[in-house]
């Protein structure tokens, strides 16, 4: 049985908890940094459009989770996001802008739903949602900064290394090793 991507650690009732949650999950860190790296490698409009797509659709997923609208395959999809995004970065896949946005949007929906579903239904989850949106955007920015900095040194090998690391994290989570 694959490891659950979201363990429900701590309270999901404050801005600080919303910020802390993505930063405490290896799945989220790897996927968000990979989105940023992939966007930077693609360049041009993807540099802002892909991270923005992820955060926007993640917020929609968060609302769906908050109001208890079920989505299928959320946890397996989150685990798959880490592996697939790692593959995209590692293989330097260069799809049209809209294809990358669709892939990223799907994964954003799943990540957001998991976060929204964790909010206690007796509290106002908007602070928590704002916190996880900010943390996610920050992780995207870290990925973009990493890629832009390292592209000057050795773009091909660095991208493959980041992609392989992300895939290894995803596979480790899927198999329960991590």
C-alpha cells in the first residue's frame, strides 16, 4: 500500500499552519520546486503562467476540499505528481504552454483538494488556504531561482539531477521508503 501523501500533521486552522504544512511535506516540496524548475527551463510565458496556474487551480481544489466535494485518486495523484513532474524536468520535456499548464493544473487541483480537506469544518479555512498558497508560490519561486542560477553552470546535467531527485522522492513515497 503506498504511503499517504498527506498525513494531516498539526492544526489546519491558521495562516501559520497553512504556511507550515507544504513546507513540512516532502511530496509538496519536491513537486512545487519541480514546477518552478520546469517553468524556468521552458522559459518565456511558462515562467509565470505555470506556477500561477498551479496556485490558481490549487485554490479551486482547496475550496472543493473545504466544502467536502470528493475527487477521485487524490492521494495517488499527488504521489504521481512528484514522479511525473520529476520526469518532465529530468527529460527536459518541452510541451506547448497549454499542455504544461493542463498537467500542472491537474496536479494543483489534487494538491489543493488534499489541503482543503484537512481543514476542520468548524473553523474558517481561508487563513489556512492563504498560508498554503503563499508557501506553494514561494516553493515555485525557489525552483525558478534554482533553475535560473544553475542554468548558467551546467543546464543539462543540473536539470537531469533535479528531475532525478524529484522522481526518486516520488518513488520513495510511493513505495513507503520515505
